[in-house]
């Protein structure tokens, strides 16, 4: 199981020990009859008893040492190194250590009491979740200067009327910037993260969230997504006090791929997280991605 990144603010036995020796008990190669095992050390008086006892003591010492070494070797191995004891992965991705970017001197955090507008004073481009290990990043979402053009964000939506309506709303609400990142993991899961920044938290709450997402389904249809429903599968422990989250999952039967969506209201930032995969888009990496992005914005 891959360990969740933190946000900074059995072996084969020795053949020499288990192989048969010429004196071991077992059927004779010539007669097929069982042969007697090794005799116990002679219990006799005289000088000849001491060498025999010494030989048996030495043999026992060798066996004990070998057994101890084998046990120590297994005990010192990681669980996943021991055949048969590997732990199944729960599907989480291996993200790099997450670190929030520094705030300008004297600037409060987005949810500080003296920051009524909910402003993220840190560079928005540094608040986008990085790609996990082994993923191929979609560099077209980064742009030459790290900002994404509005038309490229609107391309995520299927219908022209949705793109037109949403685009006009972004203009009316005074959209300032869009920072984005996307990647594809080896299993074919494609992720896109968009952070839309506005003037105040009020604009995000009343101008975007209220009109772009409802409880039952999103207002604007994402490209490739069919009928969607509210996703109640997130664990309660992933919720954050200052960030509102609405998530949806494409219902069966879906087409060639399944799409998952999440929308975050985080102060002056409206975050959109989309994840799709041919067949089924797994819940665990989606929940992990949404939770970590929430932590970066918190």
C-alpha cells in the first residue's frame, strides 16, 4: 500500500541443510529397504566418548547457527520482499511530498480571520497538485507562462451552448487566472486539474458554485460524460472545514470511458478536477487527487 503523502506547513531453505545425506534414514538405493538412522552417541566409559560428544555438539551448533541466520534473514526483509506476503495495493498513487508555496511577507492565509475575501496570496500556479510518480504530464495545460487560456478550459465541455454560457459567466464574474495541470498514469487514467481564481470568495460561492453545480448533477456537461450522479463515496475524514466539495460520478451504463468530476469552493479559487479512464475510472485515485488538491488550497 502506498503511503499517503504528507503535506508539509518467504525464502528458499539452504539445500545443504535439507538435502539427504548418505547416512539419513530412507529407502536404500540398492535394496529399497529402510535403513536405520544414525546411532546416538555411545554412552560408554573411557577416552573415546569425549571425541564423539564433541562431534555431536559441533553438528548441533552448526544447525542452530544456520536456523538463526535464516530466521534473521526473513525477519529483516520488508513484507513485500517475502514471497506470498506481498500486500495488495489499494490503488493510491505515489505523489511527491507536497509543500505549500510561501506567502508574501505579511500576507495572511486564505482562511485567516483577517482575510475576509478569502484571497490566496501565494502563486496560484504553485498550488496546483503535481503529477504522481510514473505519470506522463500533459504539458499543453501548463502554457508558456503557467497560465491556461480560457478557451482551453472551456474545451472540456461537450455542448457549444454550455461553452458559450460558461464563458460569458467567467467574463461577468471577472475571472483573473486559470492555472492547470494534467497527466496520464500507466493504467490509462487521465486527470485534469483546473484552478480558477476570482476576486473574492463571495464571487466564487454565489457566482460560480451556485450556478455551475447542483446536488444531483453538474450544470455544464463535461465532454465524454453521460448521465452523472452525486458521488457519496468520499470518506468523511477527507472533508475540510473551509472547503466545500461537490463530486459526481458517471452512472452505468457509460460509454467507452467513465468520467468522474469534483468541484471545490476554496476562498477566491474555484477548482475543477476531472478524471476519466477507459472502462472504469477507479474511485480511490480520484478521491486521493481531490483530497490532496483540497489540502494544498487550505
